[in-house]
């Protein structure tokens, strides 16, 4: 086939498809700009988070939903957990945490109260290689965890069932002792460790895309739910 003729055919095809091509280019351009914009927003949000947290004892704290907190805590003494106190997270307005510890199993439980998210429970174990394992009733929001931070999300699971599953699934590697004396320190350490990794790594495009998708789904199915 004559090269000039082939070139002409291609040019004609491009002319016929010019509107599609322009739209495609604009779509890709907008998509690229939007993705960068979303990542920028995500990184700004991360930058505002404290690199470290400090906890202050609040033994007389009046829980916003005391019944929910008590429902999560009620089974734990029977499982061998001891009370380790209630604390306010100074850097996170309105966030309170109640700690309980099973020293024999090297497991800590923390019951959170967050002004927007509400109440949930975590069980966690720390390891000598600085890895961690966490079982939580909080929903999975699609954000990556630092290397070595493993575990699972199980919203709606009863505390005793969550704990039993956690014991079955956690690694059997060398664990750090978890006691009523060091649980607050371990909690603050885990925050600082994860936040240091997150601030260095930043937020990925995939993570922000997942947040947009989840937000859109929430708006579609629960329009009355506050954000």
C-alpha cells in the first residue's frame, strides 16, 4: 500500500474521530488532574495528624454512649482481662480510650469513643520485631497499613468472639509483654510507628480512589448519615 495513501487514510480517520479523541484527551487530562488533586487532599489530611500522641488519665469520664462501652467491656473480665484505665488522647479532640489487658496472653483491649465515628473495640498484640496484630470491630476503610501491621476487621462481631478469633489467627512469633503498666506506652508507640510510615509514604492514588468510591456508596445508600 502506498505510504502517502495510508497516511491520508489515517488523517481522515483522525479527522472523523476528532471529537472522540478530544473528549478522550480531556477525560485523561481531567482524570490525571483530579487524581493528583485527591492525593494532595489526602496528604494534607495526613500532614495535619500528630506524629505522636499523649494520653491523660480520665477516671471519671462520662461516656457519650455508656451502654455501648459497657456492652463491649462486659465479657472481658470473664476472659481474664484486667482494667487498665480510661484516657483522653490529648492531640485528638473528643477521643477517649478505655484499656483492658490480658497479661497472660499478651493482649490489650481498647474501647474507643470518637465524636464522629462512635464506639468500637480493638484487641492487639505487639511483637519483638516491631510487627503488630490487631483485631477490630471498626470498618475497613481501604487504607494501607504499614509493613508488619496485620490483623482483620470484623464489624458487628461480639467482643468474646473477636478475641477468640484473634487468638487463633495472630502470629506465634516472639511477643512483647502487655501489662496494665505498659499498655498506654505501647498504644502511643504504635501510633507513632504507623504515623511515621504514613507521613513518609503519603497517600496513594488507589487509596484516594477507594475513599471516593466508599463515600459515593455511602451517599447512595445512606443519604441521612452524617459524615
